């Protein structure tokens, strides 16, 4: 339904309803689809959720129906899987997300039944996925590569992989980066530079130093992590 906005007089439209909780709305690059995560009490987001996708009308930007049951179920809905952190690929328009169906929070591609794109025994959802809103444990670089982080032996690792060369199957050209490449021992929240294929930003730090926001270039670029400019 529609309602008046407070003070400004604008219209507000309900795009999805019928569940107890909603999170992580993400509009596709072409503006035609809305992805979101939803779940019901007594589940918590790390227990069981659904990833739904609503088709948006080109003129109004709204779905034909606001009922969540009418929206496409984009993830496996077995009632016991935690699906979080949806993100549209900026070039292919495909939808990605993390799911714990394998026992780890792996990155998956919606609409595919060929397993995770990074089938590694690690969690790619950041620290305690689902405990706070706005978490994003993976991102897409400016050139379309997937960038994700996990922790191995107490230290953070950055994984970068090609997911755009094939529309199915596992990622290719998978590369890992860590302290030996100039990264701090602990970091997460990777964000891509929109103008530079080889630069990322993230929150990080060392056990003996205060945390901060860093920029880092891949070894074939300038290399080394440095505090982001003010």
C-alpha cells in the first residue's frame, strides 16, 4: 500500500510483505528486479531464511504483487538453510549470495544447482554472518572479478576469482592474498574501487595497532596496504 511520507509529502509503497522480518534489499543493475532476504519467527537469520526476487514494473518501479509468496524463491528453501548477503553482479546481472547449506557460508549463484562458486571449507560471510544488518562478506571488483574474505589460522585471507567467464560451475583463476602480499593480519568489509580494477578498500588492523580503513593494490599494481587518504 501507499502512505504519506513524514514532512515531505512523498509517497511510500510497500514492495514486499507477509513475513515477520526483512533485510538486505538489492536492486538489479538494470532496475528490473528487487532481491531481498526474509524469515519468520522463531528463526533467526543464521537459522533459516529465504532469498526472494520481485520483478519491478518499468514505469512504477513496483512489483505486480507485494506478497512475498508471489515473488520468486531464488534460493533452496528447505526450511533449515541460512541465506544472506545478496549481491547482483554489475556486468552479468546475475544474483549471488552466501548460504550455509554445505556447512560453511559459501558464495552461490542464484538459479544454479552446481554448488558454490568457491567450494572451500571456509565461511565467506564475514564475522558472525546474520548478527547485524548491512554485512557483506564478498564484493565484485570493477572488472567483474569476485573478491571475498575468510579467516585461516587466525589471519584474514582475500580470495579473488573469475566468475564471469562461465555462466555455471566453479569460479576460475582463483587467487589468494594475505600478509605476505602487504595485507594486515585481520581485515574484512572489502569494497572495490569503482575506477581502478586493482584497488580495494577495507577495515583492518594488527593485534598491536589500532584498527582503521585501508586501501590496497594487487601485487601486479602498486602493492602494499596503506591507510586510505582522508
